[in-house]
């Protein structure tokens, strides 16, 4: 199996492809295995710079990342498949789907955009990927997405910082504003205490035929605190395709 993907329940009839937030890997979704229905194949994306890809250079350019992902994901983007991304992962999933349709692949049956502003509203906040090391680490701490035990350990941060910078460069620089309507529906998930503006999150709906918007308790990383509730909603949607 590719270092890029971890696949669970490989022979299932439906496919859920999950994309991590900045700095994350398959660890974000690995707990979903025991919660998903038996007919769902879970495909978790793990870009370079982490997990089994640790030690390999992280990718900080969206087109290069998507180009590399295509050869691994194309076999799974057939038939009854859906995409789920959280934060940066939502925008990577969006671009993967956009380019897949341009290449003639079938559209996903559903799209889950979690914890993210629409691609049209990304790149608005001050970039952090190009800050000096000390300031970059302070900014990471304020985002509460990097484990405190890593942030407090200089040698660990020296190892993880290049990957984190690459991910945040993707997050800080990617934007998509052109008219586009995917021929599927979207579920937009947002944290009640997140700093993302509601109108920026709701704008995801404009890229799809129709959709729904759901609040969850918590901040930007509500995905880590509301796992059962989120997987229940995902499973309900998967049952309809």
C-alpha cells in the first residue's frame, strides 16, 4: 500500500476519503474505523512530512500536492465515494475534486467541508508560514492545533517545523474564486467557538448544487471533540448514496 494512503475495510462497497488539517495525518481519522458502517471503506490521506512519510520533504504547493495525490486517489474516486476534509483538508479535497472532474473522473456523491472558510475566503488572515521560527511557534500555540508537548520540546519542533510551515503555506496561499458548481451536495460543519466567520463557512454552499450547514460544540478542532456525532452524520449521509 502507498505511503500516501491508509485504507481500512478495503473490500467495502462505499468509499469515504478523508483529508487532514494542517500538521495532521491519518491519526485524525483512525478512530473512525470502529464507528463507520461495515459497507464503508475508509481511505485516509497522509501527505509527506509525517507518519510513514516522515523524513520526506513536505509539499507547500497545492498543484504539486494534488498532482502527487492523483495517482494514489484515482482508483478510489470511482462509483460510490464521498470526500471529507477538515480545515486545510477541506480545501485540498476541493482542489482534488475540481481537478478530477477536469480530467473526466466521476464526481463524488457527497462532500463534507469541516472547520474551514470557503476557498473563496481563504488567505485573508495574516500569513504565519513565513514568520521567524520563534514567532511561528508562538502562532502555532495560539491556534491550539499542535500538541503542547511538541511545542514545548525544541528538538521535536525542529523536526516538525518544516512540515508545519509547508502545510500553513498551503493554508495561507490557496484561494479559489471562479464560478463553479459541483454536481453533488455538501455538508458544511462548523465549530460554534471557531474564529471563522459564519458567512465565510456558509459560502461553501455556493460551490455545490445544494447542501446543509451544521454547528458543533467547540472551537476550530471540534473534529477531535465531537467524533461520534460527526461520524453519525457522515454515516447517515453515506446510507443515502
